C-alpha cells in the first residue's frame, strides 16, 4: 500500500541500502541561549532542571556511547548500520578543532556510516560549513536546525533568541554546500493559531530541506513556559489527539512532497509532563494518522 506521505525511511533508502538506525550522542556541549552567547535563560519550553554542567557532561565518550547503542540494536539486527546523532543541546557550539575531533571520533566507530548534527540556526559559521562540506564528500552528513516557527513574534515570546530569517539563511548556506538539511518545528506554541502553524509549513516547504520533524508543544514541569501559563500570563493552544491528527492531516496535504517527514510527536518523561497527556507512543500516533489519511483518500 502506498504511503500517504514521504517519510524518513524513504529518505534513508535513497542514500543507504539495508537497515539504518540513529544512535543519539551527548557530546557534552552547552547552549548559546543559556551561556550568554546569544541569550540567557534558554527557550521558555526547555527544562531548566535538566540543564546544568553536571548533567551536560556525559559520563561516556562519543565512541563509547555509540558502541553501547550498537550493542543494543545489534541483538535484534546484526547487519544494521548506524548514524551518529549529535542530539543534546547545540552540537556546533565549540571551536572547530573540538567539533571535528568529536565528529571524526564518531565516524571512526565501526558500522557508523554518517552523522546528523542537531543545532541552532544562529550557530553555523561559514568556517564550520567549509569543514562539513569536505566531510560530506566522504560520508553522509546532515545538519538538523531547530527552527520551531516561521513567526518572529512567537520566537520572541518563547525566547528562542533567533529569527526565522536566520533559519532561512542557515538552511540556504548549508544546502548550497551539498549538505543534507533537516528542520525541527513545534506545533502549538503560545499565541499560534492553526493558520499560523500552517504558514510555518508553507514557509519550510519553500526551503531546500530534506527532512522535517514536527513535535506537539509539551508543557514540562520546571520550565518558564509552565510557570507563565500557571500564572496566567498567557495560555498555549490546547489540542486533543483528534485536533492534532486533524492538524497533521492538513500538514501532510500542504507540505512540499519532496520533504520527508520524520516525526509528528515526541514524548517527555511521564513524571515531567504536564500537558498534553495523550498516552500515545509515536508509532501509535502515526498509525492513527495514517488510518485517517487513508480514509480521507477513499
Ligand atoms: S531548547 Fe535547545 S536552544 Fe533552547 S535553551 Fe534548550 S538547549 Fe538551548
């Protein structure tokens, strides 16, 4: 049965044969929106409690984390190969010597066939792109930018400390080097209507990106956003599972079909999550959404 939209496995299949799995790595970076480089206090939805130097410094090195991840997956799929996913915090926020050492440490691990680097759009200097462009001639390289919304008013409200035009600039500069680009977007940010969220889908559809992840906004204990909502400073759009499925149907209909959708939801730890408490895993949500998309296509 044809898939109702292009997903991440379609994208991977164009670049690799066989099973590919991402392994997340915490390389011990910090965040320029917390250490004063571009801002302090961080994005209002980001959990302050999990951000301190002790937490940030990983107990294991990059290669050890990858070996551990490989052992976990290899039990089920012995022939599987892997992408090192530099996920935690801002993985380009260091000098190029340190960055290249950590990326190459990952790539030297047997079975690692590429890297995905999660970062902010205001943290990609041309000098780093020079290096990544060279790296991408010998291995798979993707940069994943946290864009979150195309609306500067929203970005300001959540203290992202960057603008949409910085996202556009970073994406264009990265793609022009032949490096794969992904975006991360949040649906349901404070003050955003459905129309505004779909405008973000239109805006990202016009960019030279390969993939996108959508996440529902999660209200997490210990965040400034949770405090602001509790104090009644503003509210966030409250969506039932059904509302969010309807939004995702609209996203699928609207998005540039060449962009692969990697995710629609994420899950914060139960004990930290205030809202929404849908009790669905990502694959369960995707099953519901795909059923709805197929019914709509009949
Ligand atoms: S969400 Fe990312 S960019 Fe924002 S404060 Fe947290 S780590 Fe920094």
